[in-house]
C-alpha cells in the first residue's frame, strides 16, 4: 500500500476510480472527475482552516474591544 497522498497513492486511486466508473465515464472523464473531487476537498479543507483562524481573530478582537470598553 502506498503512503497516503504520495504520487503512488494517487496513481492507484486514479486507476481504481477509472475501473469502477468504466461503464459511466471515459478514462479522461473519470480522471477529471477524481481530480476535481480531490482538489475541491483540499480547497474546502484549507478554507475551513482559514475560516477557523478568522473566527478566532474576530473573537480576540471582540474580547479586546469589550475589555477595553468595560
């Protein structure tokens, strides 16, 4: 089994995705669908982390303002 998220890992997953969807997609379409799925997941994961950081900074700013004005 390949190391998670290595080139070999993704190659194996591409091949499995193509095989599982050979009745529905051409090889190219299957590869594009898998690629978009993975990229979308990575982008959303990154955005969620950024959103968490932004939320914490906003909370810090609110707390600062509240303490400053009390």
